[in-house]
């Protein structure tokens, strides 16, 4: 069953990691305000997706897989700059793992269908 606690914690983690990611990306002068907002929203969406997902995987694999999947659309527009595209995907995996760690292990907000 979907719990409000899990969705809120995961979404808040996503927003926090989105702000961190946006601040890290701000060092590049080519990053426009629109791209910054896109980064923030996509990381918040990662947290929300983790919060509502009922995929039956171990918590660490769940966060890693969803981090990978939700980061691919962000990496496609910058595929001409391979280092940024790879960093986007790697950081998505890390943020997904950390979101799931904080949500499931620290706050003990288990996903639906998991004991």
C-alpha cells in the first residue's frame, strides 16, 4: 500500500538533491535558468517516482534503477557533450540510491509490497 510518509520523504529528498545538482551545474556558464529549473524538477520527479513505485526490488537496487531510468531523458539533450551526459546519469543513480537509502533505511518508510 502506498503511504503518504514514503511519498513525502522521497519527494523532499528529490527536491533537496535537485537543489544540490542545480548548484553544482551552475558553475557551467552555458547552463540557462530554464535548464536549472529542469534539473530541479527532474530530480524532484525522481524522488516522487521512488515514493510511489511498487516495483519489487531490494531498496538499493530500486533506487539505483529508478535513478538510471529517470536520468536518461536529462542526458539526451546534452549527448553532444559526453562527459556531461555520463555525469548526469551517474549522479541520477547516486541520487536515486541516496533517496531510497534515506526513505527506506533511515525513515523506515517501506515501499508497497515489501516487508
